[in-house]
């Protein structure tokens, strides 16, 4: 499974070990979900200004957010996933702030947001309490047993 990370963030660099952890987590999630091994996911790291622009354009919400997911809408055979799953956009600024507020490491927050975005690409939704619980459970299950 191919996970491409494009760093468009202009602030303090994201450590390479965090990028590697994000890739490992996404690959593990995709394997657990039974996604075709040829599948591709793109992750783009940006700042609050860029994610705010995207959030306003695509969701009509004029504020920064932590993560956005843009599933690929290519037509496939019924019941199959496209090989290009889509794009995940993460605000590094918001991730740093949320990590501090939650009392966890920046790396853990980035991995969590990456998994959250990937779950959206796979069709999971968090607009209900049940959906939120399901997404959180899948993310936690993915992280169990992973080396830090």
C-alpha cells in the first residue's frame, strides 16, 4: 500500500519519525480493513491558513480544522474500493495545539489525525455518537501493538 506524504507546512518541520509512524499506521489500518494492497493514499501537511481556505471552499465552514478528507470519487465495480482512495489534509498548527490541550505527544496526535482522515476515506462518518465511537474504536484497534 502506498502512502505519500507531501509536506507543504512552512513552520517547524515535522520530524521524520512522525512521518514514518503516520505511514505505518495508515498501512496497518488499510490492511485491517481488507483494502487492496495496491491502494494509494495521499497525505498533505499544511498550516491553519491553508486548511481554513479548504474548509471554507469545500464545507462552507470559515475556520481552521484539524483534518479534512477528500475521498476519490472514481467509479469502480460495485462493492470495490478505488485504488486511489483519496487525500487527507492535516493542519500541523492545529495538531500541535490539540496535542498540548490533550496532554499527548505531537507525534501521537499526527498519527491519530491521519487515521481519522483515512477512516473517512473508507466511508466511516462521525456525525453521530455511534459513528464517532466506531471510528475511535477502529483507530484504537489499529494502534494496539504498534511500536512507538
